[in-house]
C-alpha cells in the first residue's frame, strides 16, 4: 500500500468512528494492516505535519485525532 492510499484509509476510518475522536498511536496500526508499526508511525507523523491530524496531550498521555475534532477542538472554543 502506498503512502497516499494509507493516508486516505486512515482518514476514512477515523471519520467512520462514532463517538470516539482521539486515539492512541497503536489504534492506527489496524487501520493500515499491511504496514509495519514503524511505517504507520511515520505516516501518522507526516499527517500531523501536513495538518490532517493533530496531537492532544494530557501531560501523561498523548492522543491523536483529526484536526479540529474532539477534545482539542473543545479547548479552543473557550477563548
């Protein structure tokens, strides 16, 4: 699976998730089952750099979600 196809698969699967908007990195591995975890990690990091995904951290836990969705978006509304 090429990188662009993997990115599209990740975005589609994240959009299909009902209720849950933030995910651990390990949750992305089954979304691209043909790739090794290291490759998926690199794809997710690239998507963060491109602004498709974003990190959210509680200080002890780092989660990843679609930009503008979920907990990280809720914090921005309080300004």
